[in-house]
C-alpha cells in the first residue's frame, strides 16, 4: 500500500500538472467497491469544478475544488494498488481504470486500481484525516501519543488514529534509525528514545519524498515513474541480509499481523 512519501509524491506531481484546470466531464466504472460516495454524486460535484490544489492528508490525496463558487473536495485513497495518472487522451486506457476526469487542457486524470481496495469520494467539509501529521507534529504532542500505551511501538506507529500516513516500510526504517526494537512497549520508551524516534521518522519520510517514494510493488508517480527509496532501505524486506551498519543478519518478526524487520544489534 502506498504510504506517506508515495502519496505525497503523487499528490505533488498531480498538482504541478493540473492545478487551475477545470473538470469538463467525469466517467466512472460504477464498480461499487471503488466508491464511498455514489458515482453520480461524484460526477455532479466534479463536473465544471476548478481544481485549486492537490495535496496529501495522511494516506489520502485531497483535491480542493471550487464548484459554483463553493468549496468541495475530491478524496482519493489509493488502497493497495491504486494509481492516479495524468494522461493524454491518445494514451491507451489501462485495464482496471475506474474514473476518468477530462480536463480543460484536453488531458485526463485517470484512477486505476486492479484490486479495487482504493476509494473515491467527495466532501463539502475540510478533510483532516484520522490522526496527527507526522511531518509537523511537535515533540511534546508526539511523546503524548505513546504515553501509557501497552502495544508494541511498531503497532503504535501503524495506528492511523495516532499518526496518519505512516505504514510498514517507514515504521521499520524509522525504528532502525532511532535504534529501537519494534517489539518494545510504546509506553515504556523514554523521552530520549521518543525524541530520537520522532527525528528519525521525519528524516526518513523527507528522504523518501525526495527520492520519489519506495517502489516495492505497484507504486508509480503521476507520470507512471517508479520511486528510488527502496534502494536505501536498511531493514525493510531485507530478512537475512547483512545490516548496512554492523553486518548482523536482519531479522523478521510479525507485529500486529505485519511483517517487521530489524537489526538485533543496532536496535535495543
């Protein structure tokens, strides 16, 4: 599933290409799993709306619109395999395309999702996401999130109601850079350790955004280009390989049903 850096990369790329344009028409596949709002409501809200901004909130791409002088938002959650592509009309339409927005420039914004875990919806209220924003949360608020929590810190990092946008890849990588084992109880981490973790998480996320995210499965950006951060993974999906720092083989455990990777020497 695309995580914060991948969603940020896609949102920024789409914004650069289509902000300021008007949506002339909307086609949807009407596949029920794909739509949280009825397709006809999505089409009505989007048609003739101006695209003011495309940005990320958690793992959701938010398209800010002006329709009949009123604000609205188009919400796109990519799920496991969703793609949001800016294409020319002559570009062949990929299989599993579920929405096509025809823009005033003649280009199209296409939502493609093979497994149909993604969701499209519209909203009149400002979407704030389920949790706190990991790139801007203050140190005191970050520490308060984990106070008295008995769950493993890896599971707490994946809890979207605490920090939205952090997924398996970047939780593993941030814990490595902070030197913290993923099975440590969140509520027992010291202030010093949580300070390290917040700094590591921000650093890892910003580095991944700079490199266009991690392409370990289906992820590509708005032009269909893969990211490069997977080349810089220290632990994620490197089971049995030597740690890049100490050469100890990377271990894999399961935390909260998710594969979790760590270095038993570098992480305490």
